[in-house]
C-alpha cells in the first residue's frame, strides 16, 4: 500500500510523466534527423555532401545556395585565367570550380509558382469551406447528411488515383501547366477537408451569438461577418495550415501536370543536376528554403493549431 | 413600447407540436411572465415573437402591426438570452454599442448612450473589460444593458436569472423589476420558477406541453387556478388536490371527500361523472377537532413563523399551513377544516376548474 500522497488522483505519476516526455523526445529526434541532415547538406560543398563516411562536422559553404539560384557553365582553364578578377563573393565561389555564372536559375520562378498556387488554393478552399460549413451547420439543407458524406467520400481514395482522367481533362480544357489549373485542382482536393474541419468549428459556436446579432438589427450576412467569423478564427487558421501543407507539398500532380509555366518547387528541386549527377548541396538548399514558409506559419499559429486540433473541448 | 398580441400562434417541429394555438395579449408596459416546466414551449414562443422562429400558423401583432413574417432585425425587439450570448470577441463597451452601430447611430451619441446605460446598471467600471472574465451577475447586467440601450419596442427575456446563484437571483429579481418600472417597456419574461414569476409579474401565463393554460395576475393564477396543472405547479407547497365524488349538479354546495361532506362555494357548472377533485391551498385548511376529514400527522416542516403540517388522510396526504403556536406531533389524530370560499373543484377528466360563485370563467377555459 502506498503512503499518503499530495498528488491528485487525476494527475499521472511523476514516473509516467517522465516516461511520456522521454518518448516524445525520442520521437522528435527521430523525425528531426532527416530535416537536420537536409539543412546541413545545403551548407556543404559538393565533395563534402557525398563524402563517405558522411561528414557531420564540416566547413560550411554557401555553394549550394549559389548553385541553386544560378545557371553556370564550365569553361576551359585558359578562359578562366583570361577573366577579370571576380566582382562578388559568389562569382569567386563559382570560379573555384572552373565555372562562370551565365544567369539566374529557374528556382525563384518555381518558388513563386508554389507561393501563388499554394496560397491561392488555400484561400479558395478555406473561403468555400467556410461558407459551405456555415450553411451545413446552420441551415436545413435537403439531403444534408448525404451531401456531407459525398464531400467526405472525395477524400476516400488518394487523389492521384484519378490522375489519368484529370490529365486528359486538363489537356482538353487547356488547364495543363497553368496556375489556374493547379489552384483549382488543389482547391478541389482541400475543400472537403476544409468543409469538415470548419463545420466542426462552427458547430461549436453557439447559435445564440448570431441570433443576438439578428435581433440587434444585423442581417444574416453581417452577423456571419461580425460575430461568427471572429469566433471561428482559430478553426480557420488551423484549417488553412492543413490546406497549405497539402498544396505546398503536393508532388505527384505537379510532376504530371506542370512542366514549364506553372511548375511548382516540389518537382523542380529533385532535378537540380550539377557536376557529376545530382547537385546535393543545391537540393539541400532548395529543400531548406522550401520548408521555411510551412515552418514559419506553423510556429506562428501553433497556439491556434493546438486548440484547433484538439477541438471539441473548445468552449462552453 | 407597445402591445404584443399572439393570435392562434402555432409551432410544429415536424410532427412535434411545441406551441399549440396560443392566444395572448401583452399590454403596453406590462411585465408579462411566461411560466411553465422545462420543454413546455416557452422559449419557442419567445423566439417566435423575436422573429428567430417562424410560426407554423397564426399571427403576431406588435403595436397593432402584423409582424409574423418580418425578419428579426426589422422588429425592433430586444432579446436577453438564457446564457446571455455576450459577444466573446468584444469588450463590454463594444457589446453595449453593437445594437446601436447597426442602426447607424452617430459615434458621439453611442458614447453618451453607453455611458448612460452603464450608469443605470452600475457597470461603468467594466466597460473596458473583455466579457470572458465577467461574473454571472455582471454578464447579466451587460446583457440587460445591450437590450435597453436601443430603447426597443419590447424586451424578451429567456430565463435570464437561470444561470445565477440562488442568493444573487433574488437580488437580480428585484433589480429587474425596478429597471422595468423605470424604463417602462413591455417585457415578456420566461421562467420555470414560479416564485420568480409570482414576485415579478403583472400577468402570468402558465404553459404546459405547448398550451397556454391560464393567463392572469399572480393572485388570480394562485387563488383560482384554471386547471389541475396550474393548481399543482404554482405555490410551494402546491395546492392539495383530493379526490372527491361526483356527479355534482349545478348549484351543489357540498362535495364528498372520502366520506366527509365538505362545504364548497355554490357551483355554477355541474359534473356528470364521478371523478371530481377538491383543491385547497395549505393556508386554507386549519387543524381543528371539529374537522370532518380526519387523519394522523405524518410530520411537520418548520418554515419560520409558519409550519407545514403533513397529514395522512384516507383521501391522501394533505399539507396544512398553520402558525408555529399550534403544537402537533407525529402520529397524532387531527381533523381538517376547510375555508369554504377558497376551495376549488376540478373535473379530473378535463382537468379544468368548475365555475362556482367564487370562480368566474377563470383563465381562457
Ligand atoms: N428546433 C427545434 N427542433 C425540434 N424540436 C424543438 C426545437 N426547438 C424546440 N423543440 C422542442 O420543443 C419543445 C419546447 O421547447 P422550448 O420552447 O425550448 O421549451 P422551454 O423553453 O419551455 O423549456 C421541446 O420539447 C423541444 O425539444
Ligand atoms: Mg427554454
């Protein structure tokens, strides 16, 4: 039998708390290792990147980043010697490998495409999702349950399963390799998630608030804007992050449907070819930059996300 | 400030009838209380008046105008919700100002009116605070403030004291009534608490299962309940309801309660079948050796200067309100004497009161 304890019965014992913490730390380390390795690779020189055994300690270099953003060409040593002295640090870095910068690479363009398509589709999915969720939550919609199930069912197989029909359809409609096409595609995939998540959040907001606004002289639309939306902020933020993560990271459709004009970063980064095959530091640098926005928004909204993911116990 | 009239108001949710054919007139400036047990349709009635629910049939007139199908925003009625529904993302000041903003009231006037209402409700010190941290009483005041700031045609309040502690409720009860007397607006107040209703109302309407059973001043509803339900629901302890033998002819002045002939006010209505009920408030029965109905004391509940003596009789358990000076002990045999003029007779089958020389056609019977 245990002696007298000051601990509440609901509180886990210190040992189980410690064990839980240990598990979380181990899990975090395991998932962090690939990320750390990517960031480190981005800061290595090409020889260091493919050194065996792998180098954990090395002299950091920005070569990967320079290679990522530039197109270069190899020149004969005689030509290199005839050049005037380098005008910038990156010129110097490139010349060490007997190359000269011939212009910017396409990375910035691809990155901008990712931003346009990722944020555009997220905005659209969250916008449509909010309106639909509000409707489903508040009004008598004929066949409501069937419709909701139908919306959910669009998520029941991996979207890539319909790749071929979409590929053909997009070709006919002229949507292949366009920003609009990719925005619509990602919106389509995300909107079902958005409707379901947001319906949960809006269901949590008691109807009385809107009704109070209605009797206070506001129209339904005004009540939605001034009373419902501010309270759904948390849910909207959480939903937006989930949508953004999907659209930002999507690889298969991007590879299939885009090649030039609207190509996003994910299909572009792995094909950064350098001297003697893949330019690993440039790939590492590109991946690092690619991860930044998601990390930034997730950290920025982490409080909302936590509350968002654990919704159900939100208020009352 | 206006009269509200409900004509044959009916509300069904699919097959379930929440409000059945309600007819009520709420006079201008009246403090009108809708009283009934939980689930009887009070909130639904109130929501129909506010325009938050569309009636299945019937009409709602506000100041003589038919507003049955007018949207809530255009009715100029204020609603105080059961859990107050203060906008959680706004501070107190903005909550109060919100109804004025929709009307396009100029900023300077909003400021003076918010200050005015805050002074009236003594919440000036709360204006800058978020509503999340407020106590129940303060939330209540803010909700009231948000209602009165607009000077609407009528106030609707849905169990506004239900969320408060018992001791605080009494205080707010008084404050509410005072506020009403000061502002003078037509008020429909919903509650399931008969004590609250009796304390505040000009007129009480008692509802059960979607039906308005009786509407009248508290004294009338208390003394002359129109149905068995009202008799049982109002008063604490409730009216004693004892089975009496029918049939009763019009003009009868006695009723037989388990063998005892009890004098009653002369009946106007007759009762063709056997199942009558004699209703007597505990304060209209006295313990007396001459009492015709006899029983033995089951127990005594002390309530200050009065006590409730519980007597088991052949007709059932009877509660008698008597002064503390009368000493009785459990098991003792006592007789019960009834104050004739205060007695009521009911038809057990229709559950309605029979008219007598004391009871005109009470309620809407
Ligand atoms: N929107 C609705 N849909 C279906 N039934 C409802 C709805 N609103 C109320 N009811 C039913 O109508 C009855 C009366 O409800 P209500 O007016 O809220 O009662 P009260 O306020 O007197 O407790 C209840 O039985 C309730 O279940
Ligand atoms: Mg109610």
